[in-house]
C-alpha cells in the first residue's frame, strides 16, 4: 500500500513539475512576444519621430528639425568659441517655374536642388533642410565667413546645372543670404535667421543669382551685424 502511495506521490510531483515547467515555458514565450512587440513599437515610434522631422517631398529635414538643431549648434558655438554659419537659399523665380511647367515640374526642380544640398553636406555636422516652399537652409558649424562665401559660390554653380525645362534651355539659379555667428553670449535662433534673411533680401534686390553675407554677434535686442564681402 505504501508503495502505491509513494508511486502516486511521485506521479503527482512529476505532474506538478511538468505543469511548472510548462508554465515557465509559457511565461518565457509570452515575455519573448512582449519583447518583440515592444521592439516593433520602438521602431514604429522612431520612424514616426523621423517623419515628424522630414520634408516628405525632398527627404531633407524640415523647419522643426532646423529649429531643434540650430538651437543646439548655437549653444555649442558659444561653449566652444567656434563660428556657426547659416545659409538661407531661395530658388529664383520659382513661382514662374511652377506657372510655366506645372507643379510636377516645380517639384522635380526642388527635389534635384535638395539632392545638391545633400551632396554639399560633406562633414558630419553639416545640415541641409527645406525651410519653406522654395527656400532651403544650410547650417555649417565651425565655418567662418570666407569659407561660407566660397561654399555658397560652389552651391550656386551646382544649382545652375538644374534644368527648368525638358530641353535644358532654361536653368535654375539661387539667391543666398548668409550669416555667421560669433559670440560668447547665446544668440537666439530667430536672430540668426533674421540676419540671414536680411542678407537674402539684399541678394534679391541686387538682381538675384548672387549671395550676400553678414556677421551676427551675441544676443541683443537688435542684432549686431555688419556686412561681409559678398559672393557674386
């Protein structure tokens, strides 16, 4: 009788052990499923975050991305004492291009120009974004005015290779306003943008297809700036 009881006890213990192992295996499987679900959710969130900062037409960063990076780069410039150059680039007569060749033609031009700007981001910190409509912007950390002027000249020359029409008889051109920040006090992003915008306005007023530059110094109610040599 005792032998039967012992066998029954061992059988019951074995069953409990098997149930426990099965339960552990089930929990491990569920944990693995949860980890995979969480991994996919993280990837989806990362993709959504990237989309928030991307321009859907050109694939460049957008204005939101620019505001985030520009603020960080300005703080770095103050901390390290190195300059930060901003170029605001406007496609000349883009409205006429859209009117003449349609929105598909205009979009093609913007995509090609975006590709050129992307190629000009040759260092890790360089950033090209689509700022608004037919305006682009480039942030160039550590770049001084003379180098920024040369950079803008190369960029404008590259943009001249973009065809506006199928026959290639008309070519794109670009006006550029540049501002370089120097300072030991933090400059607001809006101040740097205003300085570059004013330079862009001068470039347009002077006939377009040219670049104008300025210096943007540390924070004040009105930007302290003076004109730099310009790239024609």
